[in-house]
């Protein structure tokens, strides 16, 4: 195994582009190192991104959004009060990842690029409308987060492409988001179902909404049907029922050791209703 | 509420001093299995079958052996032939012979100069398999046309024409069961299943083994019983037991799973083949889950009859249990414990020990009893509920007590089941009002407790302090409890007694810390050893005073003239006697070798409150009460720890833990991420009440508390869920998926 510590994303992309065998980027390593020790993925080239400047920083963008470095850990996200105030749902998704020890290392980008349909931070990012900047041998491009996952363990990044930053849009007024997952225990589990809702209110009415569903299909889903079910409503019982039905209707899950297909479909509806209520309350000013 | 015929108050017994191993453990100084190293040591890695059942056609290690740093590869061919029986089974489980019998079965092992090289080398060993049909489910394995795990494994108890994987049949009872059912007002039957669970100890198996061409060897190992390691390794390797010296490390949990061998002979065989260099072998979590001994999975039918007042008239149990690819599921203990809590005029038990393509079962805390309790206490609760009876009152009406002829044979001496029911009834948790979707469940449990071969030696040091050498590894605080009993007996301070777990070369044979026996048996042996040292010291005092040795008594750590001589001489303290030991006859010591009689059974009653999320089927434990008879709690903190630990393991078994096998017979969840033991945040503080009905068979009344506590939680949780939802779950675990499906079925009518 060759271990690289490039100083720029361009260098990282060049190394990755010329690598022949199994290649992995090393952010927090909480997937990469676990897979390595288990012998399930033995990289020939391991490209550590943590020596590149700015990867540990969280900054406000000119338009009031957020730029998050690719080595920012879950713990640092949670410690940034302004970010938490803007995007509590995104942060709570990331904070559900692992334990205190894992939180000290694990990153949003790593969670996204590991490609798990059950990744806890991804529904929140998709609901938020987050984008990533991709650096490759032929320059950089911006991509919506929902376009990165391809299937379990796979992304749409091409050989030699690396994510160089993650951007959250400006939150704006009267808005809130929330993420809920179902696990049989209270922590240290993989989501059986995960649902994120981000919405903006106009008075008591939902003006805009984005709903993302995790662990119910090969990739995290952004659901228009769910959004339609609540936009224009006050999130009354009828709207919540419609949301639940829409969420269940979007699911295309498998039965596995973590839960049955039927269970995932039903609970996706339950969590969509519950998450929407929390997001609604937050948009009304409730603190996370 | 001590109901005490023996002494009531003690200077030290019943207090809670710091444990002697505490500082080492909290500072990281304590040495666990993987912490041993030796000069010139090699590392081992094991090649395991990815198939549930496969013929091993060829093993080619040439590429591995060509790798720099690789020193030896062993396969079954490196082990001697041993006759059928315990050692053959252990050898076959240590390393597969003609066939791999389960996913994870060891096929070959390699030793190299580093752990990385060893793992790389293991990947280079090529094994050619012919995949055979497999069976992992207990009911499937019980069928006439199931894939046969091993011809000729059945013993004399199995009737002609039985299904081919049945290796043992148990059939016993007493009284006229049919008449009992005929006289009942309510008779019910139920079918129950439980999935296999693993003990889930945090420390994986680890050892360093060294064996020279002279046949002399040494081993450092994480185990509950190093004499078992010695005997079993010697049997599997064909060496003499006394030539193998085994030292037990500190132990990060065992719960029965470390009372046998799994990979230890591999390290010794590799050492022998690499010129006697020490070989270290540390299992990964996946290896622990795939290839060490979980408990059995069970399929059970229970039938119970009772009068309209709830008095039991008869009961029967038919249990089928698979304990992996070898004889040894705990179906016998399960049957013996099934109805042990109750007075029963007529009872019958039938049990089948069944082979399947799963790892060889090992003991797990009260082996078999939790499954039995799940079936029996579940049905009892349903029936008493139907009759409108209070679950504690109904149990009290039927409770086994002193003089009861137990369901499994013996007549109980002094036991404390009724006292646990009384204490549960009086506990504050019982008066908490429950809300919607909440339910309260009660269940009782039992374990025999055990004595076993025990050797202890005690010596008084020159300054009057005492050292105690024991052979039962300290898992739950036994050094503290033994030190308390010895200090109490000698009349010295707790801090002046040091208890050490010593290697096999230092004592006679000791059985492991199992069967809830260490505080009972090692404790009793240590007290006997102290008594004989006291006798020797009294003899020395008598000699000095020139009086008869029977005229000397031992009080408060000193010899005193007694009877007609009382007061004639000032007492001689242990410090004074010890200071003169050399000139008064040499070293002062005492020892005990035997199988200490006087075992006392332990009963428990648990009460749990749960809340079930009606939309997801998720069960939350709101509060949990353990009441159990300890006989006497020598160190109450460690008794409470056993109660809480048993409850927590039982809750995990009831709600989420299970071995999940795919259609290919491979274990799907060999990591703690998916093998879901409870995490701390899942649980409330477990409330405990220690009932003390002293065991007359122990000098301080000890019964043993390690196992009873895991028996009631399975049915207690199921009964609470039934109370919360109106649904009786007959199959464990009661996972959210299963419970939600059952609730939906009920809602649909
Ligand atoms: C004990 C434990 C518990 C866990 N619990 C959870 C949980 O509850 N929920 C959950 O979702 N996950 C969980 N995980 C998985 C893991 O912690 C998360 O997926 C984490 O967010 C991964 O981030 P990382 O920075 O450690 O990624 P790494 O391991 O460093 O990388 C992961 C993948 O992303 C790729 N990658 C990393 N950075 C980039 C980049 N900039 N550009 C392109 N590709 C990149 C790597 O090549 C690799 O394939 C758990 C892991 C452990 C060990």
C-alpha cells in the first residue's frame, strides 16, 4: 500500500488519476480504516486529504451559506453554534454517526462518498439542497449532493475525482430542518430508515419543502411526492397522512438483517410525519 | 430480611471495600489476554471456512510458506488421532478434518513474524471445497430428510428411527400427567422459539502458546478456567497435562463462553512446528461471533394445567435445541430448570439435542434456563392473566419452598423464592402507574448453582498478613469476596489479605469460574484453608503456654486460652505468632482440595415496565427490578453487578440479539454493529434488591448469584410487551419488525 499526503486537491486528483489498483481517499478514516482492518477493502493507494490547507475549516459564504472543509469532523460541526442554528437537521444527522470517538474523526464527505444508502448525514444534506465541489484532472465542477450516490458502495465520481468542499445554501427566514432515523437501539446502529425534511413557512403554511429518504432504496431519495404532500398546507393531520403515504409510496427497499421491506416502507411514513413536525416547529422558532 | 440460623452480623462480610484489582483495571495496568508477549514470539492467523458445510478437497499452503517471515502452517494433519468423545469433538472443532461444519470453522492456521504477515499468509492459503447441503435452523435440522451433519454421533438414548441429526434424547418426569391435566380447569399449550445468542464478552479470545519438541509447554490465555485449558489442550494435542503450564490473564468477560477451548491448541501446534517459538493468537470480533460458542437456538412446546384458582396440576415440556455441529446443546439443563420454581404434582420432560451447521455451543450463563423460562413463564403469565390473577400472588401460591419435591428430582432444602416474591411486591416500582402503550411484566427464574473441583492454598506471611492462592479467574469481583471471607475468618483486615489467581503449576485441579461457583466453592475452600492455618496457630500458642491445644480458641485475630485456662495468658496475635513462625515449626499455611458440599439454589423474581411505540414496534425499557436470593452478599456491590448484568444480557436476548443466517448458511451479522447487544443508553439503571436467605451449606451463607439473573428477563420482557400491546410474542427476539407486523395483524383483526 502506498500512502500519499498531497498538499493540494489538484495533486490529490493527479495521484488518484494515475493510480492503477484500489484507491481510497482518507478523510476521518472511520470507514476506510475499518474496512482495511476487516480485510474487506485493501487499498493499493491511500490518499490522505488532511494535509491540504482549509480542509478543517467551516466558513460563511458571501451569500450567507456555509462552506465546509472535507476533513471537518462531526464534533466540530456540532460545536459551531451558528451552523447548528441554521441547519440543525444537517448537524443532527451527522451527530448520529457513531460514538464520541467516531465523532472526533468522521466527516460529511466521507459519509457521502462511502456510498451507503443508510448514511445518516446524507438525507439532511439532500433536503438542505447542499452541493459539493468536485476537483478532477480536468478542473472543478459543482454537483448536487443527491447526484453523488450511485448505489450501495458506489458514487458517480469518476476516477481521479475528489470532493474539495461541501456547500450549504443560505438558510433564510422562517425555515427549519430535521432528521430522524429508526434504529432498534439508541445508538451505535445503522439506520433501518432515515428521513430528513427541510421546509420554509409563509405564515402557518408550508411554502417550500424538500424531503429525503434514507435506507429505503439503493440510494438516498429526494422525494417530490413528499414535498407536494405538504407544500401549501399547515401540516395538519390530513397533510401529515398524505406525507406519510407519499413517503411509504416512494420506498423501494430490501429485506435484510436490519429490517424487513414491509417494516421499512411503513416506518418511512411514520418518520416522515414526525420529522416534518419537528422541522415545522423549528421554522416557527423552536430550538434544536 | 435475613432468615438466619447462622451468624447475623459480621465485621467485614457484607461491606463494600474497593476491589483489589480495581486500580490495575482503571489505570490500564491489568494484563488481559492480548497483553502478553514473549521474546521471539510469532503471530498466528487462522483460515476459516466461508461455507456452512463443505468437503475439504485440498489445502495448498505453498504460496503462504513461500512468503518471507512465515514460519509454520498447520492443518488437521498436524494433530494426532484421538478416539471419539470429548477430545475428538474438541479437536474437530479446533480444526476441521474431512469437512468444514459451519461458516467460520477453522481449516488451517499460520504463524509468522508479524501479525500483518500472518494475515497476508492466511489469505494465500488455498483451500478447495466441495459445497455440501447445509442446515442451520433447529426445526429444519430435526427433519428426517435434513442434511446429515455426522453419522454415528447419536448416543444410546436415541431410539431407532429418530431424525438423523438427533444425538441425544432426554425423557423424564414424575406423577400422572394425564390425570393432572384431567383435573385441571384450564389447560393450555404453546409453541415458543428462541434464536441463538452470544455471550458478547468485550474481550476477544487471546493466547500465547509455546510448546517445545520435548513436549513441555506453556500458555498464557484469557479463560474462565486454566485447568480446563490444560486438560483439553493436552487431550487434543496428545501431550501430558502436567507438562503444560497454563496461566490465566485478567478476563474481560466470559459468561460461560470461556470455559472451553477454541483456538488455543492451534497456537501450541504452530509453536511446536516452528521450533518452540511462542505463538500469539488473538481473535477478531468476527471470529469470536462466527467460531466460538454461542448458546443454542430452541424450539419448545409447553403444556400446563391449572385449577380455576391458578394452582398448577400438571405440566409437560418438549424442547428441541441445536448446539451447533456437536453434541452439547443445553437441553438437559433447560428441561431441569423449566418448572423448578413451582410445586407440581405431575410433570414430564422430553428433550432433543440436535446437530446443525453452526458453531459448537458453549455455556452461556445458566445454560438453557433462559429459553425454558421464556416458554414456561410466558404461558403461565397468559393463563394466570386469563384467570384474572395477580402475577406475583399466583407465583406465591405455587412457589417451591423448603421441602418441595422439585420438578427435576431433589427435595429443596432452605430456599428463598417466596422471599423474592414478597420483596418484589413491596418494591416502589410496583406502585408506579403506567401510561398508554406501557405494560408491566413479571417472571421468575432459577439456577441450581454448583460446587466442582476446588483447590486453594493459604499462607501466613512473616508479618501476619495472608496470601491466598486460588485457581478460579476473577471475573466479577471474586478476589474481593474471598479476601473479605478470609479476613473475617482470620480476624485481620481486608487489606492484609492478598488473593492471587495462580497458574496450573501452583495448585491442584480447579474447575473454571462457572456454575456460579467461585464465591461459593473457592470461598468455602479458602475459609477451610484459613481454619486449618488457625488450627496450626492455636497449636503453636498452646505449646508456648504449655496447655492442651483444644483449650485454645481463635478470637479477633489472636489465639486465646479458653475454658478453665481463660485469662491465664495474654492473647497471642497473628502478628506475634507469625513473627516467630520459623522457630515454632516453620511456615504457617492451610490448604483445601475437594469438591465442597452444600450447594444452595438461587431463585429470582424480575419486574419490568416497558413502553412500545405503536407505530414502529420499538420497545423501550422504562424501569427494571431484579430481586434475587444471594444467600449472603459477601460484597453487595458485586452481587448487584451480577444482577444488573444478567438482566441486561437477558433484555438484549429478548429484544434484539440473534444469530442471523443467510440462505447460504453464512452468518450475516458477525460484528457488534449488527449483533445488537444493548448499549448503555438503551437502559435505565437496573434496580436491585438482594434477598438473603443464607445457605446452611456455606460458612457465610453464600448461594452463588451469577446465573439466575439472566433467566427471568426473557419472559419478563415478553410479558410486559403482552401487557402493553395485548400481543403474546412466542418467538425471540421481539424485534421492532416482528412486533410491528404482529400489531398490524391484530389491528387488521
Ligand atoms: C463505530 C462506527 C459507527 C458508525 N456509525 C455510523 C452511523 O451511525 N451512521 C452512519 O451513517 N455511518 C456510521 N459509521 C460510518 C462512518 O463513520 C461514516 O460513514 C463517516 O461519516 C465516514 O467519514 P470518514 O471521514 O471517516 O470517511 P473515510 O473513512 O475517511 O472515507 C470514506 C469513503 O469516502 C471516500 N472519501 C473521503 N473523502 C473523500 C473526498 N473528499 N472525495 C472523494 N471521496 C472521499 C473514501 O475514499 C472512502 O471511500 C460508523 C462507523 C463506525 C466505525
